[in-house]
C-alpha cells in the first residue's frame, strides 16, 4: 500500500461537478493499493498516518499529530501511484491491484481511520475526479506498508 499525504488547509473532491467529499484542516491522501496488500497493511498505514507528528506546535516545530490537532482526512483512491515509468513512454499499471481487491482494501483503510476518531471524506472509487486543496507548508510525505 502506498499513500501520498499532504498537509492541507482545506480540500475537496468533485465528481461530475458535484462535491462528494470536503474537509477543513487536515490531510489530503492519495491512496494506492497493490495486489498483495492486506487489511494488515491498511491498518499499519492508517495507524502510521494518524500518529505522524507533522503539524506545528506553539514553537513552530512539527511535533503534533493529526489526532492532536483534531484534523480531518480527504482520502482519494489513486491506482496511478503504482504506475511504472521505467520503460517506454506509457506507464505500466500491472502493479496496481484489480478494482475489486483495491476497493475492499481502500474501504477498510478509510473505516480504520474512522475507528480512530478521524472524520474521513472520500472521493468516489473508480470515478474521474477533480481534486482541489491548499497544501499547508507545503508538507508532502509518502507512507508505504512494505
């Protein structure tokens, strides 16, 4: 499992010009799933993300977690995170999980985040989406289960 996370002042995702997910302060997540990812991988990544100390404290040090700042998450599935661009000019997506497996892991991941007390908004799995957000910092990290 691979997640690109970005600290956000606000974020929203639209499908067919309709807002389907929106958050205020928190994290914008692009979530990729590969074939061998399991619910254990999703639980590991969720635990890591909510406890990463990437928000500033009163001394402007990144010392607070998403839980500490009571932040929210916008989670968007992103199979292209497993695109391989090593050969040729067209990415190879063979490492991305098949949609049924990817959706199950993605939904488990989001529920796991909610079980930790986080407000989680999502895009629509498999849809063409437009994502807008304001990156705070900017702070961008990659979290992987393997």
